[in-house]
C-alpha cells in the first residue's frame, strides 16, 4: 500500500480532486484555507489499495503557518505526490512544483481548472510542459470530473525529475520564467462584465452598498426558503402526524410515560412547542421549526462559498474586523457560526495567531446566534412583530463589536493584517452545492437530535424531582432581580446548555411580555455556548483560555442583561 | 518616481522595485506572486486605514495597509 499525497497551493481544487479520487465527501469552497487539517481516504489502483491524503494548501515547502507545517509533514511521509496546480496561474504554482521535484519523489501533475484557461486567454502546451519538468502532466477539471480518469490511469507513470537539482529561490524563479516562456501563451482579452463586477464588488464606494444588498437578499432568501418549507412541507406532514400522536396519548393514559413521550396536554390538545414530550416537542422542534431554516441557510451559504464572494466580503469588512483584533478573513468563521457555532469555532483555526483565534472563538460563542436558535426566535418573536426580532439582532451586533473592541485591547498578542487571495467569481455547480448542503444537514441531524432528546428527557426528570424549583429559587436574585425575568426562565437557561433551540421554546409558557422575551432570547445567546461549542472551544483554546472566555461571557451576560432591562423595561 | 503602491492612483499600474521588510514579509509576498520586477496594479484602497487590493499576473489579492506601504514601485509619471 502506497501513501499518495495531494499537494498544491491554496484554493486550486485539491479537495475536489480528493473527493473525485476517493468518492469521499469533503467540503470544498471557493476561497483559500478551507482545508486546515488533512483528510484521508482510500482508492484502488488495479488490485492494489492505496491510502490517499488531502494536504492543506501550501505555497512552498518552507512552512510559515500551521497549515503549511501539516502539509510539509504529509509530504515527508508520501510515497507519491499528486501535485494539483491551477492552470490559470501556472507561473506561481510551479514554484511549489519545482521544490517538490528537487526532493526526488515520484510526482504526477494535475493541471486543474483547465476549462478556465480558455476564457482567460491562456494556452498551455501540455506535451512541452511534460518534457520540461520530466513528469506526467494531466489536464483536469475536478469540478466536472473531466480528466480524472486520465489522472488515475497515469498515476503509475509518476516519476521524479532526474535533471532538476536543488536550487535557491532566485534560480527557481529563473527556471520557472524559462519554462513559462516555452509552454504558455497568453492572448490579450477584453475586460468582461464579470471583471467589472469583480472590481466593483471590492472597491469601497461600490462594494459596500453592494454588500448590503447581497446580505439582505441572502437573509430574505433564507427566510423565504425556510417559511416555504414549513408551510408546504413540514406543517402538512405534522398535521398528518397529530392524530397518531393523539391516539398514542389516549392509549398511554396519564402517568410518567405519558409525560415523557407526549408531555403536558394544553386544553386537551398537543401543543408542539410547550408539551415537552419526546414524541411531540422532541421531534417537532428539530424537524418542523429548525430543519427548514437549516436547509435554507446551508444552501444559501454553499452558493455564497462557491461563488467566491466571501473573500470580497472579507476585504470590505477588514477595516472593522481589524479593530476588533482579527482581520477580514474572520468573517468566514462568523458566517459558519451563524449556521452552527461548532464549525464556526473550528474555522477560527485558519486565523494566524492565538490572539485572533481566541477573539474569534469567544465572539462567536458570545454573540453569533446559530441557525437552530434563530429559527426558534423567528418562530416565537415573529408573531409579536418584526421589530422585536431586529432588537435581538441589533443588540447582539452591538455586543459583537464592543466585546471585540474590549478583547482586542486587553488580550495579549499580535493581530497580523489581512493577506488574502481573491479567487475569480465562479458559477456554483448545482450538484456540488446540493451535496455540500446535504452533508451539513446530515451533520446537523446527527449532532442535534440526540441532544434534543436528551434535553427533553432532562427537563422531564428535573421537573419530576423538583430540581427546577430549587434551581429557580437559587438564581432568582439574578434572573428576577437583575434581568427582570420570571425565575422559571432559569430552567430555560439551564437547558440552553444542551440545545439553545429547545430553550427558546421553553420561554413560551412563562407568559412573558415581548420585551422580556427579547431579553431572555438575547441572553440565551450571550451567557454560555451550548455543550457542543463548549467542547470544541475547550479543545481549540485549552483550559486556561477557556476559563478566560467563560468569565468574559458571564460578565457580558450580566452587563448586557442588566442594561437591556434598564432600557427596555425601564425598571 | 519611486513610491509605495499605496500612493498610486486607483487603477494605475507600476513595476515593483523592492519589498521593504524582513524574510517573512518577503516570503509572504513572494507566495502571492508579489516580487521585484513584477507589474502590479492598484485595484482599490479602502478608507480609514483599511486594506488595499492589488493585482499581479491577473490575480487580485487583499493586503493590509502596512504591508502594502512596504511595496515600493516605480511610477514613470
């Protein structure tokens, strides 16, 4: 069994080639740094099985960050390298290729994004390139699968270049210049509409209004898709299910099992949000309230990611993000955090320094509400009016910016400037978008459902043993006295540690005023992350920083909660 | 005239004379294709000391203002 490693610059499509070769599903996006770790898979060549590794993108074999160190380690272990290069940017990509060739490992070159060379006016003589670098060269379009069979067929031909000897940086660039002159021709092309849009979307005067339009359109699209799915798919499904649940209820009769499975009947009927049974609230919340918005959010996000708009948004937001201790690329973990905080915190890895990663993770945990919770906020505050929803998000935005300013000032360490390549706009491929959305939805279901069930179970047990009342009276001074909320809200905050969406639902039976609901739902985001986020933060930050982050969250929750009470309730 | 890329007019092209900085800075720029004698274009410059967008070899990239100020170009005008 051989170890085959995919290597190449960031954002040249290594992960797409990887999933083509192994059939494995990995997430790829049109911006650099999607793969911060590596993925492993297997492929068969003839009768032999090989291990295949997708290394993070690297510009050279002299690492200057964590991802590049991982890539170098992968290189050392490799028996064979598939060097994936961006055909539209051959000159720069060849630098890594030469470094690999100097180290005498068997290499095959995948000239990826071959289709894009045509409309960018680039012609590459593949045969001549093969001759020049003495290894097999295969044009590929990983997104569509073109050329992948040739790549697999020719893997056996991979070899090391005999006459390429170790050289220094300068000699390497001279050599590359010579190769490029021989194999590549660039014909001048006229600026297209896309070039114009590309520049307009990155310049401050045109880019910022455009960004606002794009973001509002995206939000509208998410809520439109979510609502449509609820009205036409999930509500009808549950109206079919209700008679079944009711007959289970009758069949069970009153007792603990009924409380657990069906929960409390309200006016003799099942109330899917308030009943709190495993077979009622336990399946209604994830499927009929949260899932539609998860589907909506992740499909819109996938289109965003694959179009190449996010690095432009990162550029436009850099001025703000730099002041809160990160740089524009921080928008990517934040965006992912809007879906679910867990991948958001994980994506913070792509930021360079410890300080930046700490700030990103803490801000996500403290002020970026996940889609599961948002869906519930829409569902519960929506009936009272859109302005209440705006109030929640405006508060969270203020918390995000002011916490960032504070953390930037007091956390030690560097926050380097942005240094980010802007990929060309690409038309997102429908199949890729659907596949990526599906992978994320499946992940949501696997992660969310067990915790939701656990939450519902825990609520029932805690009520039964009287723990809820006891806890409520302990926290009453803070919850009642400081936040101006009923003391029963304590339980919701407790359950919020397991699932925030479920916790929002628990606020409903407390008979709070809309403004109290605003305070409670806002606090539910700030006070503490859910258990999943807590676990990844612990893993990513370590115990000391986690304690710091936790203290900061508690402090912020107290300040914001007290402040909101003063402003909104006037008491 | 010799000037940092940040002093160029938006949309203008110039040739890179030198990169003023240490090994790491030069490597970071080199990774992105920003090297001596390359032609560079200033695509956008963001206000309030914001980032700078440049184009080299038909590729756009965003750089922090301080980094960009250390890219010295030759503007024939």
